[in-house]
C-alpha cells in the first residue's frame, strides 16, 4: 500500500470519526448547563427586586425551578415568560430581569431541565415541554390571561419561545439573537461536514415563527459574533405581520446591556403597539 493511499485512508478515517463524534455529541455541544455552572450565584433580591421561588411540573413529570417577579405597581399589564440561552442558569440573567421590571413587566424565568436547580437532562423535545409547562403555570396557577403573556427567548431560547407561541395563545413574542435553526448555524460553523444530514437536534426558530399569529419583535446586533445578524433578519422575514426589527449594537451575550437605552426604548415602543 502506497504512502498516498495510507494518508488518504487515515484522513478518511479521521473525517468519519469526527462525523460520528458530531452525530453522537450534538446535545452536549448545544446544551451547556455546566457553563459556567449550575449553582445559582445570586437572586433578584441582590438587585432589589421582589421575587418568589417557583416549582413547575412538566407533562412528562420533570420538576423545574424558576423565579416569578411581580410587576411594579404601575406595571404595563403584561407578564414575560423568559427562555434563556444554551448556557448558564437563571441567576446569570439578573440584568434582563431588571430591565423587564423597569419596563413595568412581571416575569417568569425558568431553568430548563438539567439546568440550575431543575431536574432531568436537556433535550430538544424536553425544552419544548419545559416551555409549555411555563405557559401553563402562568395561566393555570397565576391566572394570567394568555393575551397578557409575552414569550421572550434569547439565542437558543428564541426557538423555545417561538415554539410556545406557535402552539399556545400569547399576546406577543420577542426573539433576541435568534438563529434560524441549529442545523443552519452548524453548517456555517462546520462547513466540511454534512451537518444537515447529521442533525438530530433542530430548534427550527424560523419555521415556528411562521405559525405565530401575534405581534413579533426580533432583536439582533450586527456585531453578534455567535449568531450572525442574517439569522435574525431571516427570522424576521419569516414572521407574519405585525412584526418589527430592533437593531442593537454589541456582542451576543452583552449587546442588550451595551445598547441598554436603545434596547429598552425599542421594547417599550413595541409594547405600546400591542392590543389586549
């Protein structure tokens, strides 16, 4: 066997091995509950906000942990159900909770299964069940009218929010730093592999948002280094009217803070367009 043949077969073996790794490790590549960790580092009390610990039970009997933060007395009359990104836990989202409180909103934020203090292990279908459990908690336990619920999702959470809004009644949807789908982004990150053929996890945000029948706000930054803005534009293009696009500045994880004044004003203006 010639040297070139040996090199070619070795390269082929490595390529196929990496393909198998990508196929088998998808959930661990996408769901990162241990980054930076599952321990809760703070609570809303640390930023002066009232809050309650909540426990939710999903349709497949998984216990989820979350926080409920009431609106201020002169609140806007809406409740945000907050679906965070693929890493960390609810304690890493205090800045967003403060912004929503300043906007006059009540907020329910949950940790997905396998994140923070929630039971179980993350999966795509599991996260959709978690999203539905959060909606049901607001409606059944808190007595919130569906039309007063704003489904908010950031990054991976945008897919969960869009899925909830496509299947349940809500008053509006905010998708921040959203990707069109996990395979679409994976194909950009790993162009030498047939990612779409290998994909077992999809999170098709763009497909879900097509089925939404309420106002949609898409938020994205052209400086987002993790999810390029063309994903946000494509999600916006897929959303039915009425829809709005809010362009902010800054990176993927802190753009909403770097653009806090513009970001807060844009959401406030969008909220004023909603009809209850």
